[in-house]
C-alpha cells in the first residue's frame, strides 16, 4: 500500500487551519494550501486515507484554473515548490504535486453550485416540490435527468454539518445584489466551459461546487475547482437517466460504509485495503481522462 499523507507537520511555518482534506498555512503574505489524502464521508473524516488523493485533487484543480483564466482570475501564485519561500524548500517531499501557494483572499460566505443534471440533494428537493432552490423545473423529470439549461443553486457555508441550499434572493441578502449576480454569472460560465471540454473526453459534469474570494476588491476563484470532491463526474457511455449514476469519486467509500452498522458519527470506521485501492484507482482514472 502506497504511503498516505493524513496530516502535515511543517514545524516552522504558521499553521492556520485544518479542513476535511486541506491543511492551510500562512507564509509571508501568502497562504500555502496542502491537499492531504484524508477522505471524509457523511461529514466524518475517516481514520485512513486514500493514497495519492491529495495530488489528484491538486493537479485537477490546477488544470481547471488554467482553463478558466479567460473567464475569471484565480488565487494561484505558483505550484512549483522551488518558487515557494525558502522556509518551505526543505518540505519538498511533502509539498510536491499536492500544494499551492496562493493569494490571501477573503472567502465569500456562500458556496456556488451549478447543476446541469438532477442528482443528489437537487433530486431530493425536486421530488418534494418540483423545484430546486426556488427554481421551478419541468414536470416529469427523473433522477439524473439532464436539465435544459444549467441552474445556479447556492448554499450557505456550514462550519459543521451540512451546508443548506438557499435561493438567489437569500444569497443577495448575504452578499449584496451586485456580488450575487457576479457570482452566479461567473459560476455558470465556468461550468458551461468545463462541461463542453469534459464532454469531448467522454465525461459528464453533472454538478459542481465552486468557491470565490475577494482579493483587492475583485472576485477570484479560490480553494479547489472541478475536482471529484467538489463535482459529480459520470461516464457518457454508461449514462442512463432514471437512476443514480456511477461517479468518479469516493462513492465506493460511501457505498461500503452504508453496508456497516455505523451511525455516521465520529469516529468513523477504518476502510479495508480493497476499498482504499479501488477508490485510489478511481481518482487516478478521472485525472488521466480530464488532463489528457
């Protein structure tokens, strides 16, 4: 089994916070974001990770940030460790391929979600009300239906537990009318370009979640972009509406956990080697397809 990076320990660098996957440090006027191999399910970080997952997420994000630079700027300063501040050079073995030195932006207090297909919480909401985040959809749609036009369905950012879907009017009250329109329009443009590029490679992007921040009073993309942890990727050749689809992500982990007598609270169960290896292979596969 390949080595797994669960936690970073950059002893002489100022540690800021630990997310479910990413460790964030402050270095001079920048942030250093390190994607570990941690894996979470049902909002619980599991005791063992997926080898190489952090590198996959970072490389996919870098690919998409570059693709979207004509639409909107992003937070990356550099991803080459040799160009990092000198204090980081001795950590090259940890940082290579799984880190980004980024601008210190102020994150917007909403998640920007675009859905091109009806899945996940969107499908659940549609079944109840015929709408998603206040957007009325045609009758008779089934699970995984392609929508005529992608829809923008923001959510709140929860410190713990699940984010909560909100409508556009509620978002305007949180960030202001002008910023809300900018966030919606930028999100839709990014999704539409990504969908077109992915479809040429045989991949459906069913939905995705983006994060934006303010840097010098300008909106930029931050965090990760169009990764298996923030998006649903499906195979076009295997796509069949009317049911859930097989995703290029940690669905293997979720499916395994649902077979256990576990109440989905901390601490989570350790994953068996077989599940870890299958999930790692799935992550590597989508990286290879998207960046080919």
